[in-house]
C-alpha cells in the first residue's frame, strides 16, 4: 500500500483528543450516504412512474392513428387498413370509430365514450382483446338470433364505469346516442336508444379510460351513430414504439395527402414533457444536497490540516514532497466520498427493494391512473450517481490538499 494511502486511512480513525474531527468526518459520510440513497430512490421513482404511465397508455390505446385531414369519415376503411398493414413497421391495423353516449341502467346514468371494434381485423390490432379481464371480447359480435331484443349485441365496459353503474356480467344496459338528423328545421338531435348485454369488463390500468370507455362491434356502432358504413380512424400497432414517427411518415405516404397521422408520443407529449422536467429538477436538487455534504468534507480536511500540521512538517523534513502531502489529504477526502457512496448505494438498494416489495408509494388512482408506483433502478443511473459523487468528493479535497502542500516545515517546527 502506498504510504500516502496508509496515512490517509490512518487519519480517518481519529484519536480521542481529535473527537471533533471524527464527528465531522462521520457527519460528512452520513451526508453523502443520505444524498446518494435519496438520489437513487428519486431516479428510480421517476423512471418507474414514467414506465408505468407509458405502459398503461400503450396497452390501452393505439400506437399510431390515421385519420382524414378534413375530419371526415373514412369510407373504404377495410381496403385502406389492408394496405397500411403492408407498410414496414406496422404490425396490425384496424378501423374504429368513437361516439359519445349515455349509459343507462335503472335510475343510474353515466356519460361514456363508445369505441367500435372491427371484428374482421386481427385481434392484435384491437386492444380490447388484451385488456379484457372478465368475460369474452369475442361476444361483441351481433348474435345470430333474429330476436334482437332477446339477444342484444354485446358491450364491454371499463371496470370503474361498471362499478359506478353497478353492472354485472349479462346485465342489460341502454345506450343513448345523441345522433342528429336533417329536418326542415335544420339539424336536430334524434337520440337512438339501443339495448346491449354486458359481455365483459376491461381494465387498462388508466383510470380515465376505465371510468369512461366502453367497446361495441364497429358495425353496431355504425348503426347506432347513423353514419353508415364508415370509420373515423385507422389505428395501428407498430413493431418499434420509439420509431413511431418514421413509421407514421411511411403510413401517410401510403395513404395519400388526404390523410394525417398522430401517434402516442404526440398525444401524450405534455405529460412526458412534465415528467422529463420533473426528473431534471429532482436530479439538480439532490446533486445540490450531495454538494452540501461535500462542504463537510472540506471542513473535515481543513480541520485535519490544522490538526496535523506537525505531522506534515515532520513528513516534509523526512523527504516527503509537497505532491505527496497533497495526495494524502486528497485520498482522505476521496475515502470519505467512497465510503459514503458505497453506504448510500447499499441504503438506496435496500429502500428500492422495500418500496417495491410492500408497495410503499401509493398514489391516488383518480389522479395518476395507477394505484402505486413500482421503482425501476437502472445500472446506468447507479453508475452515474456513484461516479458523480466520487468526482465531487475529489473536487472538495483540492483546496485543503493545496493548503497542506504549501506548509513549510521550518516555519511549523521553529517554535516546537
């Protein structure tokens, strides 16, 4: 072991008469430990929250949408969906439409959004098949029985919406659509009342969807809305969710100038921008916390230089160079930083495990769409935090080490 490192580690174990220095050293190590652990947990929390939200959004919605630029309906939606399915990067495509309705059962009513499911398309193109947690999405198709009132079409309702309405499987629910018709007096509302049988419940994990959305077959929705054999949107699932912009450009080129696209990143940009800003603020805050802990290292080393000035003078008199004296105090400060970093990493990992194992971070589902946050701790984040902390510890040693290196042994020993 180099003698500089040996002396630096020896100085960390202060004697009884140097108890004040020892306490300040312990406070410095504790400050670094808490700062590193807090930063790791904060980064894991933000990363986990972002992943949870993104996963729920992608599970319950389309990756990419194609719609008419003029806002009109798509007439040849079957042919167009088949053409889009051949675009590189598109896994599946399906037509759909949306309709605001009123769901009624007994004396209970709730506003909702009905989404049409093209049952002739691939099941992977319609998210309802993946998020249905009770019942069977295949029962959305219109029954073969001619007695429509006895065998109504199926509907799949969000779990939260079903809880609000008190619905059970096979219950009958009335859907009221605010359709309009052209009359001599102009466009007037002509509500359409249709009875549906609840064939399932879905849970996307997003409260906004689970409390306001429902699914029926596309052909049934076309009759309910009175818009004929048309669709509002061609929705797609893509192979690479992060290349959705490039895939969208190819889809638009295939569809023509009359169409536009939007994707999950554009539709949720404000949310992810807010999360990104939050992450930056948290990182800056905890780096400042670690920097404050580094002030204790500067204080510790400065007191140590004052306390050990006789030792420094003797080492210089015995041939130690100024660079060696500086390295002693640099190594001492770095040792404090490394000990605090390792301790903070261990504490952060323990907190990470406890939080995930016992779901300690619960959030209101009505606001954040998830009941709790699962932390995600990445190796790159751990390395970045640890290396940054050690580097800041090194910077904190420069001034005290420089001060110690400038001590003149003759001046120190003259009055001894």
